[in-house]
C-alpha cells in the first residue's frame, strides 16, 4: 500500500493507491498538503529588498454607473531574485497584477485581453458576480489562433462535456456589479486543469472594495492601507520559476507524481519580492493579507495583529490575535499598531508553520515618527449572525483522495454535473469533511463558520468567509447564505494542485 505523509516529508503515491491511503504524521500542524520543490538558484538573503506596492489600476472610462478597466495578460520579464530576470505571466505584465479599488454600488467592467500563449479564465475571488462573469474554468479567453479542440481533453477521471465549454476570441468583458460591502478580494486565473501553473507564473492580484461605512470608521488609509499578497515560489538555476508541470507549454495537464499533493516553494514572496522589508511610521497600518500560494498554509506571528476583516468584509468588532493561520485563497484584513516601538525598531512577520527559510516572511522597520490620524473603533460594522436554525437544508461535502483522485463526495469534477441546488435567498448548513488539508472555497456565496470538529470556531474564523481551512480529518460546519444571483457556480479545494486534479464541483442556485 502506498503511504501518505503530510507536512515535512510529503510523499504521495497516487498510482495504485486504489482509494486506500494511510496518513501519518498529522498530529502536528503543518504547512498543508504538499511537497517542497527546491530552488536551484541561489536563494537571496532576507530583508534586503523593499516591499513592492502594486500599482493601482486606472479606469479607461467612467460613466454614471460604471468604472471601465482594460487589462492585458502578457508575458514579461521582471526582477524577483536580485540580479536575475524571471519570466512571468502577468496582468499588464506585472506580478502581482494591478490592485483594483472598487466602490460598493459602482459597477466595474474589466476588459481582459489575452496575449499569453494559452487560454485563461479570470475569477474574482470573493466577488458576488453573475455566473457569466464568474470566471468558470471552462469559460475561456483564447489567444489568437489557439486550437480550442485541445481544451476538451480529459484526465484524472474528470468528465468533460464539449457543450460546457465557452471560448472568447482574444478578449472579453467581465462585469462586476459590486453589490457587496467593503472587502478584500483578489483575482486570479481559473483555467480548467491549469490554474496551478498559471497562478504560479504570476496571474494574481488584489481587488479591494470600499464603501461609506468603512470610510466612516477612520481606519488607516492611503499609503497606510497595503495589500500583502503572500506566496511561495521556486526558481531554477537561471532564476526562472520552477514548477513540476508535465508539459511546459501547458497543453497537457498534470504535474509529476511526487507533487500531486501540492507544490510548496522555498522562497517566500510578498507582493512578488523575496522576504522584503517595509519602512513604516510609528503609526497604525492596515494590511490586506492574501494567501496567493498554491498549497502552503502560514501561521503568521511576530507582530501584534488586530483582525478587522475576513474574506467577505469587515468584522463586527476587532479581534486581537497572537498568531493568524491563513490557508490558500483566504484573506485577513488586519491592523498593526507600530506606535509602541521606538524609531529604529525592526519587527519580523514570521511563519510558525515554515521551516528553515520559509519561517521568515516580511520585516517592518520603524523608520520615522508621525502623528497617527487613524483609529480602530471597538465596533466596526453590523454583521448579522446566522444560526443553526436558519438553515433550510443540510448537505455534506467530503473532500478526499479516492481511487487515486482528489474528489468531492467521491466524484472527480464533472463539467456537466451538479452536487446541490440551493434556493436563492436561503441559508444552508454545509458540512465539509476531509482527509488532508483542504482549503475549501465556495464561489458567490459567503458563509459563517459554525463549528470545527465539534468545537467552537477559532478566534480568526469570524465574519463572512468564502474560503475555510479544513484540517486533516477535520469537520467544519458553515452556514452559507445564497444571495445575489441564480445560476451555476462552483466549489473547490483551493490547494491549486488538488483543484486542477479534479477536486471541484458545480452547484446551481435556483
Ligand atoms: Cu485539497
């Protein structure tokens, strides 16, 4: 029998697993399910390069209701490791892509033009988006001359019906009504079979929604409100991204056997820079933490964290945390108060789930004294509390390695299938169970965590979420509110290797 080991020595043999797996070494919390891919390039020393702040996307046009943007997905060369050039696939040729700053109630239309050699699908993660613009994995923008029939190939037992595929020639508009409150969203690639390698190459960015309720609070703003997209990557001897794909043209899907459980990089990037340093004033800062890693979980600690928001928006009240665990796809909105530190102090945000170099993340250097205009009020925004009795239905979704495939309820992804049909404007109790670490993401609908393996939710589980970290043998109950739009959406594991290897399912809001 093949043996599965998670964490430190992640070895996963899928061939011949025949649905039977032995799990060992799961007693200690770890970086998730995956295997470290070592860099061949010399790894740079930490805390030498400044934290990049992604540029804010500019509108190309505005009218009474709508802000219009244009984004080009293209190949670019950027300096990530000091002194070498890395080829990336980026929105506007940058990694991360530009930060969008949207407003509740103002519609956003993003025209995406694909100049990459492969199809793409762009998902606004956390967006309350009509199904046509949700970035379905089979709803693709294909580059000029791309042979679309090659997209219908099937692997890992996934069932692909050619009728489910949609192809847009080179460009398309994504329409985001922004009927949602202030929140930290992000956008990333969601192409069927290839989300993992395409996000790894750089297709990800922050999308921040603001509203009047948030403005009234007096939270840190302007250059003291900073997205931090954290991800791990590996590099080859030439400084190019290294990834264990079977086909570097990304025509045929899959990764080499030993990485089917997930890919961990050994270089931690924040906003695309390795272990950067940020000079701060001795005031409060607001950081939008986004875990853009394929598989790696982090437990962030080392600086005083006050959580003010979760995936779907601000909390009812701030929560003081000693450490914060963030799984792939999750976001946490936090305030760090540097006022207690004299100028010259250095504080390091570390990762308690890492080892060696992956224990470090980002350094703050208190560089100047300033008067702080910001506050963190004891009460933030009203958040209705869902209760168990609000649920009109209960469903269970089991995330599991079965028959050598990553499955949900025993089934690999079926483009035509649907596992649930919740009614619009109702609440359901969904119970997620798992064998390994699976960060579960539900499109469109937001939820509240009700329990974790029979216990109360954790301190950082509060508020509206769209992604929740399920631990090995964990049972997480969430109350999901189906609001916004009818139509077909999906849920999936946000370990991107699991996602690409069939751990997705459709559901229909009716
Ligand atoms: Cu998973």
